[in-house]
C-alpha cells in the first residue's frame, strides 16, 4: 500500500476538476477585489496542523475567503498595469502540465517538452526576423529574461573589452526602460549611460548624441531598447539602434516583454523590423500572447554564446552535457539564470498550435484597435483629454482638475463597484489615467462606462 498523500482519490479529484470547470466556464470572469474586499480577510490560523484538514473544507475556504481577494487578471475589465488573458486551451493545458508534474529542465529528462517549446520559440524568432539558429528558453517573466540576456551581454562585453575594468562596463538605456532593466543592471553591478529620449522614444540620434557627449563611450558594451514601453506602449528605434549596435559589436538587447506580441499585428509589425539585429530578445506570452502566468520567451541570436556564460556546471550535471551535438541536445536550463523549471512554455505552445496563428493576429489586433477607438472617444468627450495618441494597446489620458488623490479614489471606487480595474500612472511628473488593453473581449462600451464615471 502506498503513502496516503500519493494515492489517487476520485472524490477529491472530481471536486477539484469541478471547481476548475466552473471557473473556466465563467463568462464573464468576475473582477473580484484584491485587498479591497468588502469583508476583512479571513484568518488562516491553525490551518497548518499535524493531522491536516478535509480537502473539501479547505477548497470551500479558498472559494469563499481567498479567491475573491484576488483581482481576476484575466477579466476583460482588468485594464491596469499589464493584464493577462490566457486562452481556454492554454489554461486547460496548464492543467495537463500540472497534473503530469511536467519537468522542462533538460534534454535528457524532457526531450518531449523541449521540442514542443522550441517549436514555439522558433516561431517567435521567425516573426522577429532572427536567424534560424536563434533559440533560448521560456523563463518565469520579463524580469528574468532581461536579467539573463543582460548577463550574457555583460560577460561577452568583458571578453571584448578586457582593457576596461569590469565594474566600469555600461549599457546605454533610456529612462523609459522597464524597472526590471534597472534592477538587472543593479544586480550585475553595472553603470548606465542614460540616453535622452525623443518624446520617450529611444532613437539612434539620441544614442549618438549621448555617446558623443560622454567621456568614456568605449565603456558602453551594449544597448537596451524597449519594444513597447510599459507606461505608454512606445516602440524604440529598433532599426537604427540595432544596426548601430551590430556594426559596433555592442550587445543589442530588446525588451519586448509587453509589446513584442505586436509582431502578430498586421498594422504594427513593421515597427519591429529592427528586431532582426537583436542579440537577445524577450517577449512574454503571459502578457499579450494569451498564456497563463508565468511564461516569458527569451531568445538569443547565438544561443551557444548564452550557453557558454549561463550553463550551470557541476559533477552531478555533467551527464546533461554528455552529447556533443549541442544544437540537438538542448537544455533549457542552459539559457537563463535558472536550473529546474516546469514546462511553462507548453500551455502557450498548445494554444498556438490549436488556435492557429490567425486567431492570435486577430486577438492582438483587437486590443490595438480598441486603444485607437478609445483615444477617439476621449477626444470627443469634453470632461477628459488625451495625453498623447494611443500606442500599441495603451491609452494615456487625464481628467483636468483632478489630483493624485482623486485618481486613486476613482480607481478604488471602480474596483469596489466591480466596474473595472484601472489604475493611475505618472507621466512627466503628472498623475494621469491609463488604460492597458489586452483581452480581446474588452469593448468600447466598457471604456465609455469607465469614462462616464470621471464626469
Ligand atoms: C517592457 C517590460 N519589461 C519587463 C517587464 C517585467 O516582466 P515580468 O513582470 O514578467 O517580470 C514588464 C512588465 O510589465 C514590461 O512591461
């Protein structure tokens, strides 16, 4: 007889599957409350105890007390930060990954996972115009993708510029780069050359001006561009920056964690042509490619370079690198700052393969079109005004006369009344309102309703 914890229990299984079925069938998904729940959060005291509790009791506790205290990031009414709208097939396949305990660490252990994940990565690399040799791994998020890609660029920079002290090596970045880039450079102990952006867009002209004015331009070993800034959806001058970086042997890292998904947009994919120069590129399927958290695609132009710097070495791991055909024997663990990993790319792969790429194009385009329509609506209304034209799926606007406190109170009211989750942001020092669209079921009626609440 096996251990009780590992025995299959049909009742518990049915109960959990029923709950999952119920959650999957909700249409629309309720927004729920996060920390603004009408009831105070229930106490969890005593739940961890020697004998354990009945699974049905704890599932009910979760349903009643914990689930409502989480804002549904997959609700079409979640318009804050960057939402996440997993397709049904991606959620279902995440259950397959979970119930199979699917490991995605190495070729030896998980070749079946690796070939499928690599098919999805290859498709993304192809859209980005990267060479057929490009490859990488799915990591936990854009933050880990940025840290890993920038580590490889830093280590290559050290090799290329041995005459410069390691702590003096710098990346050129713009002030609009995501906070995770700043955090990664902090971890790496690197300084930055912060380039003045042209209306928040990092351009080649800006880079050249900053290098010309700098005392030590030779210490810049790489350029970090953003393909879709988080705050405003702006795509940097990838073509200009990328071509310059390639020509001057600078590592070109492109953070497309949010906006890279617009490679699927028939109207906007041309903005990304410069991605073909990228040495490392991050795009998060858990943002705008409709996969569940947590899943970011990290791609390298020359994966063998990344492997050289990032693969973990240990006696007990030597067997993972026993096959000398490195392009065939592909260990996802070799391409980022991680080792063990769940097969987090498979829900995305399953969704892409089953829904087809046309469905992805339509869904990505829907958010861009809604952003444009919302901007036009804001233009028509007299009590709100656009701060700038919409970019990708982000709209920045203001309610003239409102203070930061007004925006925060309004955001909380919308959530308490379960209308939508919209949060303010800062733009050039001013607190304003921001929509980030992503779910293809979000519509202009909701936008109009939210705007009415600002009168
Ligand atoms: C441009 C950009 N880069 C990086 C990140 C960080 O990604 P993650 O939250 O997956 O770590 C974000 C998150 O919104 C982002 O928008």
